[in-house]
C-alpha cells in the first residue's frame, strides 16, 4: 500500500475512500490534471463492535493532505450515508460544496451545528445544468430514489465521461418527481460513455425493486385492518415514504402525527421545497392524546432498532406523548440493514410482550416497503442505455460489489473492476486498471471527539465487554511496607452485594498483601512492583472465574 501516492496529471483516476466495503461512509474521489473532485461524504452507523460510538466516518486523510487541490465536493442526495459526514469533515477539506436545493437545506442545518464550518460555501445546482469544477464538468441528472432531488452525476473530462450513479432505482410510478427518463441515459451511451461507477446494494437480487406507489396502496390495505392506534416506523430521510404513509392514512380517515427530531427536520426541508404541499397538516405531539385511538396514525423514527430513537422509547414506555396499549399496531416500513437485526428484534419483542401487533414487510401479503436501490434487472437496463466501456461497482459490502462486477461481465462489458476502499483505479488513457492503493479507514464519532475507529480506547472497551476489569490501589512507605490495606474495585466480575462473592474480593486483597510483603526487601522500582501485583492479580482472577480480566494497579510510594 502506497503512503505517498502521486497521481499522474495526465491520467483520469478514481478512488473510493469509503463505502465500497461497508454500508454507509461513502466518499469517492476523481483525480485529473492535479485536482480532485469528491462525490458524497456520508456517515455509517456503528454496531456493538464499536462500544460507546454511534457514528462512523470515512477517513479523509488522503484528501486532507491535498486540500489545496480539491476542486469541490458534490453531494448526490440528502441521505445520511451520503451527506452526514460533511459537517464533521469539512474543516479538514475546506472546499466548495455542490448540491441541489433540497440537499442544500439539509446540509446548511448540519453545517450550522459545527462552528468550525463557518465559511463553508454551498453552490446550489439545478439538474441538467452543467457546472465547471476545476478540470471537470459535472452535470446532475435526476433519478428516482426515496428522497427528493436525488441525482446521478456525469463527470466529463477531455479523456472521457464517467457516470457516477449515486443511489437510484427504476420506479415507474414514483410519488415524488418523474420516472427516470431513458432518453437522458441513452444519449450518454450514444455519445460514448467511458465508465459507469454504480450502486451495488441490490446487485445480487433478481428482478425489479418495485414502486413506491404500490407501498401507498399496501399501507392503506394494512391500515384498514387496524382498529386502534397505528405507529409506522421508517427511515427519517425517506420523504417518499412519508408521503405514502400520509396518503394511506388519509384514505383511512386517520390524522397523522410525527415523532422524532430527524423526521421533523427532513419534513421541514421538504415543505420548504414544496414537496408536501398536498399533504394535510400534522397533529402536534402535545395533541396526540386528544385524537380518538381509531383516528390516529403516528410516524416515528427508529426502524433499525436504535436505542435512542422514538420507536425504541415507545417500546420501553419512555415517550411522554405516546403510550401504546394492547391491540395497537406498529408497522416497520423498512428492511433491516445487515447487522441491525438483533436490535430490531429486541424492540419488536418488547412491543409483542405488551400485546402490540407488529407488522414487518416479510410477514404481510401487502407491499409496505420497496428498496430505493436497483435490482439486477434494473442495473442491466442501465447498462443497455449507457453502454459503458468500464464498470466500477461501489456502494455496498464486498459480496454486493462482486455481484455487480460479475453482472457486468455477464453483460459483456469490456472491463469490470471490483475495488476495495483505497483502490486507485486508472480509468484513462488506455486500459483501466488498479495501479495502486492508498490508506483508508474509518473514524469514530464520540460525544467530545473524533478518533480513529482502531483507537486503543475502543479496542479496550471492546475487551471490557467480555472480560470485566479489576483495579487495585496500593500505598507503601519508603521501606516498601503497606501503609493501609489495599483497595480493590471490580466491574463486570462480581456482585458486590453478594457476601460470598465479596469474600473473593477479600481473598484477592490478601493475595495483593502477600505479594507486596514478599517484595518489600527487594530493590525494585515502584513500576516493577505494580507489574508484579498486576500479573498475580490477573492470574488469581482467571483461576477462580476463568475470565481474562483487564487488570490495572496504581501503586504509590510515600
């Protein structure tokens, strides 16, 4: 792996810095003529592997080291995995930002939350209008997705044109915007497309992803069967789904309330852009209990089981505005992101234990969710339209990227290159190939700092989840004699209220005293004595509990 990669200014290169081996944390870079054009800068959501961390970011070091040569950063749409990292990382990049109006509204609010982003400039771009960004000419092409103004991006250079797909599908009857215009993409093929860099999320799934209009009908059918309160949980950024839910609720004579700050923010932006003009006003949270139970529907955040989101709080009985009763219904209008199944199941089990009906996409005959990403037949259709010489799959886990690479080969695409994060791919001139790798990684967002996802603090927390910790405090005099009985605290190892287990702690303290008394005549440094105690204490804990505890010793000589 090259730590000092130097690009050839006469080559057009592409580097996925994030998002090509995991869901989220998308960050892609094009290089030409000594300048860099970044596309998307998103977040990923941490799992139990990162204790104490909720959000992950792509590591921008490669770009930050070249920030003077960054021509700009384009955001394809306002989903968190594409826009959520900008406010965290812009202070390292300090480049101009390009996006459509709806995305700009969301982005401005995020940037305002970080004082270090003061001075960030957002240039609002209209779809279909070309914009010069350094040696690149970019054009935003409208695509159907689950959020307003989603765009694919054409990146034009004198070495050829690349289509960077962003997130898209071929929804024939979208509830927001128009269906994808085939003519737009066929023209790219007619003009000669160098490369397609595309969404791989559903590359292993046959068929078509479906239409949001079918979800509206399916939800309406589900709501007809519900006699009491209904709560629908979904991704907060899925404005198309909000509209579907509202239309289905209206068809069933139900009023709608919103729970969740992120939902309010997204809906507010959609209203500002006129995307909610035909939707009835929402019920204020404080008035929820004034609406008859059979006339109310609540949209809530938390479809992925997030502990602090609204549906998890409702399941725990912690929401001050809404308490569910037996016979109420919760509809999960989303599919689980791989890795979130356990958290979702935990929330659903809480609901079911309270005799609340839970409806998932997999256990109803009605269509209550469709993906915003293209299935295999949709990707094939796009290939037929744009006829690229090169396909570079991005946006997905390893298996998804390999699935699209194989699909491209099956479709007789000249070259299909399956990258890893950090792959340096020369697109032109000549044969496309991986010519180098640059360092990449993830950053972890903690409440007070951003650190490497491989930081020792996180790895130690991970160990503590399984091993527990013991800490001994010891004070000796100048001759090595104990000044007082050692103190021992243990977390995750014993119940301090249990007399029998407390005896174990006392026995361990006796062992500490024995070690100190055996060392007091030895000419040892304080640090060496502490290490002897630590080794003995760790050994004794393992012999009794069979647990490799994290042990620390603080020894003070006075």
